[in-house]
């Protein structure tokens, strides 16, 4: 368990997942979103198990897509789609996950979730993992805000993982499991612009979906910067820079994308998942009953949306 240092927000602590004592806090976009999960957990001030996806970016793991649970080395399966992770957890080719680095940095176990089997199986796996870990609520954290994408946004680049995990969150909610979502660092991944994320949050708000909206914990920024130092993540790092007061354009992804640092980029917005699906999160609704990740990807492709999985496969094929 992690007891996040940094000052909790009294408002967020009382309104987000009220009554929950121990959280399973999952970064749903893969890569360094686990640092965003830490940022959200700081504001809630409860015992937390941090986690993320078995999906690293191509510069870290040259194999496209996520890894299956049975492909992990030195991990303890919690369910068919989730595993307990230590500092030694890696792929068969030796690639360490962001969650492995966070486990080492915080001296605490973390969790990896495999999105390959689709929303229903992921929901089953998260419910089973939470039960085994003694967690009575689940928080799904997206760094950047593209989980709220409509699908037509010009710079949308990695909608698939977010859509599948948010859909899983909706299925958990429909089972009566305490679950919520959070956007950390609006626009900091260079996909949706800050204005687009603000508009999508407002759309969720029209459905009663905004639970709390808080700045990153000032007392926790040093801890987040230390986490950024051990986890390859530009988006979470920029959220911290926004919280420190930086403003204006910053190139990321080797200059392929530009982030505009804003005040909203240094905040965490907690959201009701069902309100997200009723409002802006059209892609999560689209993949809600997808049978697996490839089925979800095909559904996006049918709408003309190129997912991160399709992009990674093309990059690897072009390099062969």
C-alpha cells in the first residue's frame, strides 16, 4: 500500500468516493499515467495501491500493444487481467514498466492491468484485484483528458486504452462497485487541447458528472517531481510544471506534438463515469461491449479513428 504524501484536499476527500478507506488507483492510458494516478491519490489522502497498464510506448517497449499477464516476469497474478508488481517486474525481453519503477521508487507494490481481453474482462479483473488487495473503491485516472474525446479531434492520438478502461469502469459502476474517474493535467499529453478538455468536462458537468475540481496538491509537487524523475513521462511532468505556474507552448514527443501549459493543466478533475459516458466519452460508449482490444480497435477504425495500437503496428511494420 502507498500512503501518498502531500496535502489532501478536504473537499475532494469528502466528495470523491465517500466512505472508501483504501483505493485502487489506475492510470488508464498506459505509459507514465501511473504518475498521474499518484497525483490524484495525493488529493484524496487515503491508503492507495497505484497501478497502470501493461502497455508501454514504443520507445520503451518495441513490441506493439499491451503485454498479457502471462508474459510478465516476476509478477503475481491477481486475476486474469491484473497482476501485482514489484521493482523486478518486467517483460520477457527485460523491459521494465513504469509501475515497476514506481514500485521501486515508493518501496510499495503496484498493479498492472492488461486491456487485451476487452472491457468486460478488464472489469472482472479489476474487481477481483481490488477484492484481493482489500481496496473498497477504484479510481480511473487519465493524464491529458483524451478519455473524454468525441473522436473527431484533430490531434487525438491514443484513444483506445482510455476508451476500453473507461468502459470497464462503467461496467463496474453498474455492478454497484464504487468507482470514479479523474483527469489530471488537461491537455498535457498534446492530444486534446486544453480548451477541448474544458469543453468535454463541461459536457460531463451537464450530466451532473463533475465531482470535484482541485489544483495538484502544492505539498505533493516535490513527490510528483521525484516520481517523474524515475518514470519516462512527458505528460505527467508537464502537469507538474503547469501546477508550478508555467504557461505557454512546450514541444513534446520529439517535436511531433505541442502542449499549451495552462492553469487547468495543473488541476485534477474528478468525474462520475456514467455521466462521462452519457456526455462526452463517446468512444467508451462505442467499445462498451467490445469482445477484446482488437474488436474495440476495429470499432474506432470504422469511425475513421486511428488508435495508438494501429499506429504502433504501422511503425513496426514500416521498420521491418
